[in-house]
C-alpha cells in the first residue's frame, strides 16, 4: 500500500468544504487514472464524474476516450467524453488545446453541478515547471517561482484542484500496477518539439525534489502581497460612475503593496491582453514613488494622472475597437466587459462611448434607424454586460484570490466563488 499517496488524498478529502460531486479530468494517462482510482477508493464512485476531453488531434484519441469509459464502467463511475470540435490552429496547438480543454471542462462542471474538477498534476510536473521558469531568469521571489498552484479558478466559474502535486509519478504508477490498471502513454510526451518534453529529458534521472525554498518563498510572498494589496484597494480606492478609479496616496505610497494594487488595477481598467512588461513595471514604480518627475504616464493602456495626494486612473482613448455580437451570442469587449446579446434576431454592436473612463455604448440597426443604449439600459437594450476583473476573470490562481475579491468589491461586481479546498495554511501562517 502506498501510504504517502493515500495520506495525501485522505487529507485532500478531509479539507473539502463542498459536498457536491467532484469531476476528474481523465486522459487515460497514469497521473489522471491514478487520481480517479484513488479518489474513488476514498469517497466512493457515486461522488465522482470522469471527464475525458477528445481534442481530435490524433487518430487514436477517440479510442482512448472509449478505453477510459470502459474503465469507468468497471468501477461504477459516470463518464463523459467532451469533444473539441471545429478547425484546429496550425501553430500554438498546445496552448489552444489547453484553452479548449478547460472551456469544455468548465461547461461540463456547470451542467453537472460539480464542486470542482481535479487534475493529475504531480511533483514531476511541478519540478519541470520550476525548471522552465528558472531557465527564463526569474528572480528568487518572482510570482512564477510559486510553480503550479494547488488550485486555480477558470472563467470565474470552475475550480481546478491539484491534490497530487507532492506525489511522484512513480508512486502513482506503482499504485495502478498493484490495482491491475493499464494506462496510456501519449506519444506527444516524447516529442522534443515541445519545451516541457525537452526539459523533462534534461532533468531525467534527477529525482523531483520536494517544494524547494524558492517556491515556498514565492508562494508565501504571493499570499502576503495579495492580502496587502487588497487592503490598499478596500481602504484607499473609489470608482466614479464613468469608471475612473481614484487612489488616495498616503505616507506608505512607496510600499510594494501599493504598487501591486495599482498594477492589478491597470490590468482591469486598461484591459490589455498581456501584463506589464519589465519596462512598464519600472516606469510605474518610479511614478508611484514620485521619482519620475512626471504628473501623468500611460502604461498597459491605462492613463495615470497625479493630482496632489490623489492618483486617477482610466482607460486611454486608443486601440478601441467596435465589436458586433451575433444574435444569441456573447463576446468580450476591450478586455473589460463580457457582453451577452439576449436578442434572438438582431445583432448587437458595441463601441466606445465618450465618457472619461471610456464606457461601452450598445446599438442595434433596425433597417429604418438604429437605437443606442448605455450600460444602465441593459434590460431595455436586450443585453447583459458584466465587468471583467482583468485576467482574473480567465485564470485566477488561489494565491491571488484576496486581491481579485477586493477589485470585484470596488467594481460592485459579483464575488468570485471561494475555493472548496483550503491547502494553504502552512503558507498563510507565514504571512506577516
């Protein structure tokens, strides 16, 4: 019996705060099958749903999904195959497949009423991830050196939990061998065109170490900074009706928590697709500290203007595009709003208004004239427009939850669902 593997799964089950069924993303590989079989032994098959995503990228993928389904039938677990349909990109296939995978899993989790979806990420995956990020020259306390988080929220609706990040792959395979379960080896795991495969080959033979001191420091720092930045937003920020955010600067304005709070707000109010680069961060830090000698700067598509003890932030009037949303469809506009067209006949156009904070305008062309509405006229215009909380609305690492919730409060938006599994006590207790 693999005591370490069982103990970690037992601790995971004890730490769950939601009694609804759990989904498990099962590809047929050893890691996901080990997660499935181990969880079933802990809580029984009735509380588990297996979800297999068929990306349609290999001829054998449909057969592999059927194999997983047969295994699930054997142990009494409900199984669903989720198919990635439509044309596949010629480049960036892995990234596109990952996005499609989590989108399909999120849809299934919502339809089935699941508490969360588990993935089989292991200590080996964590080791590879940290090796790749260190190779990019990250500093000791860089956020990326926290590695793969034990929990992440996708699309603001689905928690993905990774309970086996402290288990080596060899332990899982030993468990499956004892149980008489055969797993599938994905040939892409040997394809040296992919960075992770190259890194795996380079570090092969070096045993995956426990979470090292750099990663522990990075995790503790992310918890601390998120909480401190959240306090800054709750205490010192307000928002105008036109979505200009105002930040009251104070004696500790040079503190890293203030810079972290402003950086997060730039992500939300600028709506840029990428975070600030190194140059943007340097510019921002100098401006916040008052060392730049400037009264205004533009970074991350946001204009920041200092007026005495107050800093005002708004979307710059550049790079604003029109968006046409077909009847019954939805789309993101400017990286700041998620819009749903509730009309089943008429398309909806979204464009930039003239307000200081650049609010969207919504219009429909009825042939003999058009009608235009503002954000406050959603019912009349037949649409819904929800504010996006920057990249947090797409992927929210559990370490950043306090900060994301503070921004949602500032905007008057719906709070993010709390993580159903708390595995952060050791790091939170180190936060000062």
